[in-house]
């Protein structure tokens, strides 16, 4: 990261920035270049710093700036070379008091990331003050500009030390790899930008989503570095894992090839690899089948085949809806039944998804009949009573019998509440896609309003509040939605209840689930049994496919009704 001088308009504006609500400060920070590359760690550090901020530091972002800009938000900190450390130290102290492993982990990573300098190849000034917490003090050295002298050795040493400190507090040592910086820039670059990026609308961090991160060590080296370390924190809550941020295997190690994912780490969801192969399919004719396909008259078969018939709500298809696939889908849908359609597909694993679009958009009745779903649905009762029509009616919530008696488009649920929530989410996604594509006017906000009405009618906004199951809070469910304010067209995970669980969206459910579990314990004062149930739900959801399936898993395990 390189520092570009930022001129603030006036002292009055500075007062507005430091005293403004959270969202206004985030807007103001967009004027400061290249400070959002590791945004997830700034966000969590900000959250913990706010619990007790005696030195009145305006925001963690100022600790990453050069002295001139850092002074604008340093509060009572006078040694600007130590503002980053002061911020990390206080956030760590607050998280440690709450036994919050997630908060401590983020503060440690924040302490280790590169601070801005005056140009490509320049190093930041060292902090000579000693931190209060030994874990922060151990990271007195931080990442330096990768083009600076000795940067490779320094940055690797910082990463390995960070892994040790993460392990010591019960965190994920592999998270240390996420503290790395960019590829070295050209020292002759007079813009000071180097190979960095900055996107204030990316809640994870553009260095991860744009795949600009260069790893300083391999996962095996991290594993070796933390051998024999016993955590000093016991009974900690929350977690933040490398897999919650990005897939380690997506990035190259400095001076080498792509890193192999650690054996013990849960694989993160990634976009399919690009291929150049085109595939030809035949759009099926409308000839009805007299007999449902064999093996489809059971719950497992119904769930699988029903999912294939979810034409416009197929999450895999929505995620893969790039220009080529979208054009191909349109061509296929318009083709006469029984004709061949050549798809110039870019991603493997999408062929069946696109085929399902054609089948179920054109002949949904036939598709669902062959899957044995119409028989199942006819035998049950639709308990979804919401009648809003923006983006289409919400899909039926069919109540039948069995261990998972509720179904929505072939997905089955233990509890009615989780199924109704899924139905509302499906409608919201369809509405948001229609609004974003111009099929309906009025923008996505009307879809949000309809979704709130759908959930309210289902009783989801006040679920379990009377019984006090979730302490002073209600509805800890998670949605996988499109059209979110902090996302640009892509679906992401977000807490449905932003009053009790205010947090931006994330591409991986572990980030949101971990925050909810932490909040249930600290702020909501839920019982230990509920917190443990939340952790179990988080683990199961993290292991699931990172789409609506993961949200369903979390909601079903934690809420159940």
C-alpha cells in the first residue's frame, strides 16, 4: 500500500467525520485511497474498539495512514508511528475482556498489516512504544511495502509470528496468511499506487476478492511454526478462520506457485474455473411422462430433483450468470422444443444448471411431475399465506409428514419458521433480480420492504422473543440475498435482524454466523445452551455449500421453527 496525500476540506468536516454515525464515517473514508484492502479486519477491529475507546481514536483506518492523515483521527495518541498499535492494543484488550476469539484475531491481523508510506518501496516508521498486551507487542514489526529492501524476509517473519500469536489465543493460525500484501510495485512509479486496490464497498477486502493477495508463507510453514503452542485463552467464544475470508489456494506464495489449501481447513466456496469448451444440449419437448422417474418417490430424491427444477431461484445458476451464460440461457429458453442449443459456457458444473433453467422455465409442470414433486405437494398443505407479488409470489411452503416435514422448492426443513424464511428469501431474490435488470421499476428497496412484510406475516421478526430463547434479542436467522446495499449485484449472507445483529454482508456465512454467536453471548445474554447451539449451527453452515443451503442449515439448527 502506498500513501497518497489527502487534503480534508476543513476542520469542520473533520469534526463531522469523527463524530458522525458509523455509515457517514465509512463514506468519508472513501476519500482516503487504498485503505480498504483488508476491510474485514478493520470492521471487526472497529467493532471492538468502540466498546471502550479511552484515547478517542476516530477509526482504525487512520492507523494505516501516513502521519499527516493519521493525525486527523488519532484522538489522544501523540506518537503517530504507534497509532496502529494503539488501535490494535485497545481493540484486543476489549475483545480479551469478553473472551472474544474473533475480536482478538482481527486485532492481531490488523496490527500486522502494512501501513501506508510516501511511495513505492518505502518502509513505515517503527513504533518504539511497548504495547500493553504481549500478543500485540510480539508484532511490533509489521508488513512493509513488498518493493522495499528486505521486505520478503520481514513479511514472512511477521506472518509466522502472527500465526503463533493467533494460535496462542485459540484462533486460526492460517488467518495469518490473510495479513499479506500485494505484489511488489515499480519503485519508479510516481503515482504511489503500486499494485494495490481500494474498494470501500467490498466488506471483505478487495485484496481478497480481486485476488491480489500474495502469501508470505505456505500453509505447511504455518503449521510448522505453531507446533507445540498451547492456547492461553480457554472458553473463548466466536471465531474467524482463514476460510471465512478467502480460499488460501486462490493465491500464490511470494516467489512461488499457488498455495495448497491446508489439509485441516474447510474449503472455501470459489467460482468455477474458466473453460473454453462449448456444449450442445437439446431443449426437451413437452411430451408428458406417464410415470414419474424411478427413485423420485422419496424425500431425498424429491429434495435433489426439486432443486433441479428451481428455475429462477437456482443459486448456482444465479452465481454463474455472467454475460456469456446469460446470453446462452436466453437463447436456450427461446429455442423451440426439441432443438439443439450450443452454449458457450465458461464454467464447468453449470451445464445441468442451465439445462434446468430451460426445462423448468418452459415446462415446469412436466419437470416437477417427473421429479415426483407434484404428488408430494398435492399431499401436503401450503402454509405460506403471504400474497405479495413483486418478483412473483413466494414459493409454497408445503407441510407434510416426516422428520423434515416442510419443503420449499424441493428443499426440506425441520421447522416451519426456517421454511417460511426461505420462501420469503426466494421471493426477495427474484424481485431483486427483476429490479436490477429493469423488468420492474422502483428499485430494490421495494423488494426489501416486501421481504420485511413477508417475514413479519410469518412471525419471523419476533420469533422466540416472547420465550426469551435468544436472551434480549430476537430472530438470529441468516439470509442469502441479492440486491444488498453493500454488494454490487452479487448475492451474499446477511443477518435478517439488523437491529440486534447489525453487520454488513459477507460472501461466506462463517463471518455472519460467528458474529451472531458472539452477540448472543455478549449482548443478548442468551443461555450457554443457545450459544453452544449457535456454534454448532455455525460449524455445520460453514461446511455447507456457500449459498442458500448454508443459510438454511444455520437457521434450521439454531432456530428449528
